[in-house]
C-alpha cells in the first residue's frame, strides 16, 4: 500500500527554501466594477481596492445593486468583513468559488461585504493574516472618518455601527484572533457587532475523539491538518500555541469576555467538531453570548459542494446579523 502524502493531497510541493509551489490553478472571476457590466444585470456589484501595496494585500468590496430603502432614503446595510477558507495556504478572493460566496452573502443578507486578500502561509506565517485583518478594519474606520474622499459604497450604504467579522475554516480562526487584537485598538465610529465562525480551524497537541474517529477523512484527514499547522505556525511553536489552540491558558483569556456576540457553525463529520464544541464551551464559560449551530450530518467544507447547506448557513448569518 502506498504511503499517504499530505502534500500530494493538498496539491502542493514544499520547496527547499520553505515556500510552496501550488500545483492547482483555480478559476478566477473579475469584479464587476462600479456599475457592473450591464445596468440591472447583476444582483451584486463588486470592485477591487488595494489595502497594502507592499504586502500585496487587497480587498474586494461587494454591494447589492438594488438597495433596500426606507421612505425614499437608502437603508444602511451591515458591513461583513469576510475571511476565506483554504487551510492558510490556498486561494485568493478572486477565485470564482469565493467570489460567488461573497455575491450570495451580499445579496441574501443583504450586506456590504469586504472580502480580504490576506497573506498566505508558509511564505507568511501567523500572525500575518491577523494583521491583514486588523489593517482592513482600520481602513474601513478611515473611510467612515473621511467624509470627502472616503470609499463611497461604505460611506453611503454601510452602517459602521454594525460590522461583523466572518470567517470560514482558517478564516474563522482569523476572525477570532483578529477580534482579540482589535480590542486593543480604537476603531470608533466602527463597532464590531458580532463574530461569525463557520467550521473554524483550531488545533492542539492532544488528539480529540472526533479527530481520532475521522483521522482518515476523505477531505480533511489528520496528517493534512497537521501539515497545515506546520506550515502556518511561527517557527519553534507547537499546536498548543494560542493561534492554534484558543483553549490554552494565557493572558489573552482575560480579554475573551469583551468579544461580544459569536455565532459558531459546525458539522458532525468534521474531524474538528469536538474542538469547535470545546471552543463554544470555553466562550460561554468566559461570559460570551454564543449561538452554536451544529448539525450531526455534514463534513468540513460541505457548504462548498452542497448548495442547500450553503443556503442554510446564509440563513443562520441573516438571523444573527
């Protein structure tokens, strides 16, 4: 029997200098631009904005083309800051699959969606994506304060008092860890009204029952999860580092009760489900208001392949927002 190779499973080659050669070329979709290609044709319009040219980070902004209105004035929409999945190492916000998810989110909630092109591991190890997330939130704050040159879609249509951090898989980890960092920043007039973590990627040295039970999971086997942490964590740290294991004790635990509302979504067939449920219990113990939506059926990333699950998750988000 041939030996399982996690790098092969991930479609990457690890180079001698510690970088990755990514062997898959995922299809991409361009933003519509300010007006969309045809007026009235798209339900959502989108545009790209540079966040930090030195770091090659950028954002894609989405807004519904038909804006809800109250008494002839446009109703302000919640602002959802979105962190994509990809195990720290894969994907761009221009990838069609991520672009379509953000379109759907913007249209259905409805909301202004700010999708973040954060730096990937192992070229940029943690906490790089957390800093990119914080930089995005501070950029949004600057748009709110700049009444003349601030980004028009945010200023005219966004409700700065209703911002949400939303992440999928490793993006859920980014949403949590960047929310902790933001507690030390002055972000007014912005207000983070909630954190949404869809199948968040957490780990730890001790194996959980669900990890052991699903060690050979087709999509997300344990050796692959281990390799992703090896690639993402800072040099010389292990899987009990707080970036990976939020249940590990540390001074940051005192800050958790200031986080505000959280929504955590998970599935019974995900090797990480026990960690996600332990994480929910830890949040509750620290006094955080948590909505937990766990389904016994389903696996890590099911919403990518199952449109009914994707729609159900959007409904959870809609209710939460």
